[in-house]
């Protein structure tokens, strides 16, 4: 890097640390919004709370273009194959935030048609409690995920080698 | 475009004399204002047709069809129809008892098109077959589901998993076209996870070139078993569930439910609670319309308006949070009043909102109402005639956009709406643009109501002092024996709602929100059926689509304001 006085300086780092830093600050969320939580998610990306401050405002509805799936709302047995399919279509590295009590555990819908937590079929990195969570809580979840990405603690980091082995 | 609704109040005719002889097993005037008819199923269609066609009865609006399960009766199931007349003020409840071995009823689809999805729902959840229904299959649960979930002997703990192979594909979507132009035809699937559906809806369309020639909707992706869950919860514990029906205006649902239970109990909330309910319900209506219009406009490419509408929403959320502690799902209403009193600065904050909101409404109005792009995309698109709208069971802003001035707040005032001066906006063209105009004007009318309500906000308690219904104040529980006993009994046994049934209806943000409640006298509902306004509106959607293009479908869908939580329950 060239300094104002004309001299040059260098930044040394490891490639993966650099990549993590880049990834954590440019999360592109795919809002898998089904219910009430999706309305709160809209508030989070709107001007008042403005998720852009954390580099995560580029909302993409295409799984090919996003790397963070925010499951916002109740997932029913009818919806489950759709969630799984969209998760599978996302390119790696990919992360999942489970927003709200329903996505985390089924919430207070404990009956015949409701999935008791999306972690029944997709790996979840951050669980955000609340019914629905306040915008602050979701932002806390995003910041937490950024920390986990920086420290290499996400589900993706944990299982990437394993998955490579199985495909090889 | 604003017109006051006129109400022609007529004396209820002697129904039995007008109906076919001997067709009615019993008839009675129910406490909730309905005329209740019990009919044998062999005469059902005859009775229903007379109700609709006889000019003295003139029941043009079929509101709801639902099943109720009574396992101990000889005739185990009861199919309940709720029918209303728009021109005359009367309402009928028709009950048809049927046995389990032969759970079949003739379909009312030929009389009212509105019967379509309601019958499918009763088939799905109770296993009642409707003979003559054009497309009788499961609607809320999925293709891999076994059993009928709302039967009393269905174990709510069991789940059935769906694989992708079982997901719905309409038969017509897979059939080969033999016609020589078939190269132009293709099947397109929208949803259930699609940015323009704003919820979990799925539409399958067949395109001839760019024109939609056939469409079918699939719903139930957010069927959260609300009705089953409420059967195991106390009367007040149901309120948090009602908040999550139409989550854009949760206060209205909670209030509607509380009113229904109050009607059965014969108690009334104190004046202050009524006024606060009106204020918060109308603010919720504004929020609901703001989300609907904002999302509709985003789909049409007008993103700015979305931000304009979300800013006042945040302010309203602030007020709701101060009152109830929750932003979106407030759980503020209680049977008999409100959970607790409003904060000290309530009046000040409401007045601030009254000044703050119109600015945003006006900004959007300036940007959109005369905007050529918007008008080109919405005028003449998705036209619904008044006759069709009524036949499909439409209510609310969508019905009024078609020119029928029916608003529950005017036609059957509740919660003191008769004392407020407001107009019911009506448009005549019934297209997407008309639905936009009606919602914009309704936001202004809601502000008018709020201004009147806040001007004479009564003082006093916010919950009834009937301790069969509401807990006594905590300080009394600690100091008085009697209050302690009331507290104990209410916590342990819950509210005892008298045995019987009632249908109570209020004006939700999307239309008539009805609760049909059956009580067996115990501490929780025996059966709770919600009549969600979206459900009737959305069943017409595939029929509206025919002849339109895919971009029109997106514009129409947004203007109908389909909220999945309420649609699927």
C-alpha cells in the first residue's frame, strides 16, 4: 500500500483469515420468510434499523446469489422439502440463521403439521429467540454470525472437510 | 369516490314460513343474532337455494362452512353454514348433522362459488365428502398426510412427512396437449418461495404464449394447526395464537376474538378499554394497508414507497410496544378488556402519530396516484364485478373496490363504532387500481376515527370487574380472602363460557373476520373456527388470472393482500 509520503507498506495475513474477513462483511441474505418473523425481517432491512450497516443489506431471493439463509417463520411439514431444496441450491460457503421461536423449535405450535425446529434437516449456525425477535435481536444474531465466520466456528467450517471427503 | 354506506334495516322475516315445507327440522333465534336452522341433508340444497333466491331472504353472501365433531352423538359430525344477506340485515346459521359411516353432504358450490375452498377445508380436516364438488382434495395439509386432523380422536402429536414426489401438481399441468398450437403452451410454477408472493403461496399457471390460460393455487404451507391448538388452551391463552393469524394487524384479531368470547359470556369491556381497542385496531389497520400497498408497489417497481410506508409503521410499533410490550404480536386484548392500562403519555403519542402519518400517505399519493406507469399497469387489470365478488364471499377493501359498500363497522357496529363519524370508501371499477385507492382512503378514514376516539378517551378501568372473567387486582388478592379465591379459581379452572355456540364478526384489515366458537362449558374452547377474509378472496385468484399475463398476476396478487398466517391458520 502506498502511503501519502510516497513510501510503501505491506500487510501480511493468511489467505483464509483474509477470506473470512471478506465473507463476514458481505453476507447476502436469502430471506426464507414464511410468517410473522418475515415482517420483522422487513423492518430490519428497512431504513429505521438498516442492516446495511453490517454489510448484509443485499437481499437476494435467488439461492444461487446468496450465502446466508435467514429462516424467518414457522416451517410446516408441507414447506420442509422446499426449505431443504433451496438450502441445497445455495453455493458454499453458506450459513443459516434460524430466526424466531418457530424456526428454532417449532415455538408454541406443537402439533401435527409443524416442524419442531429447522435443524431437523438443515444445519443452523445461529438461533435467534423471540416471537418474533426484535430487530435488535436479529442484528445481534448477524453480528454473532460474523464473529463465528471470523473465528472459523460455523457449521460450514466444521463440516467442509468431511463433505469434501464424501464427494471424493 | 367516498360514499357512506346505507343500511336498509328490515325486520327479520319468519324464515320457516318462507322455506320449503317440512325441510327444516328445527329453527330458533340464536343469542348471537343468527337464525339457526337444522336441516336434513336430503333437503339441504333446497333450503340453501331458497335462502339465496327468495327475495324476502336474499342471502347472497356465504361466509363460512365448517365441520364440528361430536364423537358421542349418533350423528357424529355437523356441517355448519354461515350465510348473510347484504341488503337486509339478517344472518342464518344452517346446521346439517351427518353420521360417521356416511359423512357425505351435497356441495353448495353450485349456489355460491364461495363454497369451493371452505368445503375442501372441511373435507381435509374432518373427512366430510361434498358430493358434486368440482375439485375435492386436501387443501391445508399435504399430499402425504393421513387422517383428518380436527377430528377429536386424531392424535395431534403424530406427523406425516412430505417428500418432494408427493407435492401437488395439478392433473392438467402434466397432461400432454394434443392441440396443434401446443408448442406455445407451457406450465409455470410460482412459489411457494417466491419474492412476489410475500408469503407461502403457490400458483401453478399454464401459459399460452404470454397469456395465462389456466391457474391453480396451492395453500397450506403455513398451516400451523391454530384451530387444533386452541382446543387445548384456556380461553385467554388463545389470544397469542390469534395475533399470529393476520400478523400485519394482530391487534384486530385479538380484539375480534375477545369480543366473540365476551358475546358468549354476556360481559362487556369498560368504555376506556373499548376506546383504546378502537384506537389500536385502527392504527393496526393503517399498518396493514401500509404493508399491503408498500409490498404491492415494490412488486411494480416503486421501491421508495415501501420505505415511506415503513417509517410510520415503526412509529406505530413504538406505541404498541409501549402499551403491550411487543411490537408485532401484541397479545394486548383480554376477554373482558385489556391486559393493562395504556402508558401515561398514550394520548400525546397518539396525537403525534395523527400528525405524523398523513405526511407519508400524502407523499405516496403524490408519487403514485397519478403516476402513468402505475396506472397503466393496474387500471383494468384484475377486474372483479360486484356480483362475482359477492359470489366468491369477498369482504373488506377488495369488495368495496368492486362497488359494494359493505363494512361491518357500519352495517353491524361493535365496540362503539356507531358513535364515530367516518365514511366507507367505495370504488366502482373493481380493478387493481381501485383496490389501491380504497386502501389509501381507508387509511385516512382510520385516522379520522382515531382522532375522535382520542378526543374523548374515557377514564376508568380497562378490564371488567366480573371476576368470573377477569382476575381481581393483585393488591386485593394479597389482602382480601374473596379476591384470593377468585384468583385461585380463575387460574385453576379458567373462564367458564356457557355451553353453546356463537359466531361473532368484526371488520379485519382484509374483510370480515369471523370467529365461530363452540363451547362445552369447560375452561377451553370445544371448537374454534376462524373465518379468515383472505381465504375467500384468494380462492377467486385463479379465476381472475385467466386471460392476464404473469406480470399482471403479480400486481393483482399484491392488491388482494393475502396474509399466509390467516389464510392457512
